[in-house]
C-alpha cells in the first residue's frame, strides 16, 4: 500500500501523527496541572485567594483548550495524509504540471509541513514555560508565606 507513496506524503503523515501524540501529551499534562492546583488548594498546601485561584485556573483552562485545538489541527493534517496514502494520484505530479504549478505545490506542502512542525514545537515550549511558571509561582508563594509556628 505504501510502496508507491510519495515521500512527501509519508513525511507529512508521520509529522501529523507525532504532532497528535505530542499535543495529546501536552493536553493531559495541562489538565494534570489544573488538577494538582485544585488539590493543593483543597488540602491547604497552596493557600490562594479566590481571585488568585480563578486567575490560575483561567490560565490552566487556556492551556488545555490550546492543546486540544492543536490536536484538531494535527488531526486534519493526518486525515489529508491518509487520504493521499489510500488514494494516491493516478499519475505523478511532475508528469502533468507546469513549472509554476510545481513550485506552488512545493511551497504549499513545505508551508503546511512547517506549520505542523511549528505547532509541535510550540506545544513543547508551552509545556516547558507552564512548568517554569508554576515553579516560579510556588517559590514566590513559599518565600512570602510566614514561617509556621514551632
């Protein structure tokens, strides 16, 4: 089935599949951050005001929503790749395309692949920044909390 597949389509499909995995992982991680925040507040580990909790929950829900939209985008790219793997063109593109059409097609494929890779990188960077922000906030809270009585 894949013996006659274009290398571009194989790469496209693989990048989309990796992107779905990365974005699902990042979405699950963002949800775990929200859950950990709620647990810390509920158990008194992190004493936050209602406004602070609401602000941090808003950021957490934004992270979750962003990752699921990325999963959707990557799924669209994956569907396109699968369709081209299952129903390849009858003849190679270069056999019937003008030079201008070939350049446009290459630009389109490279642009869409770059967008897909950029979403993967953004998800990884967002995850890193989310953890850095949580670490910073926790250190700041620990530094401002009074020492417990002995």
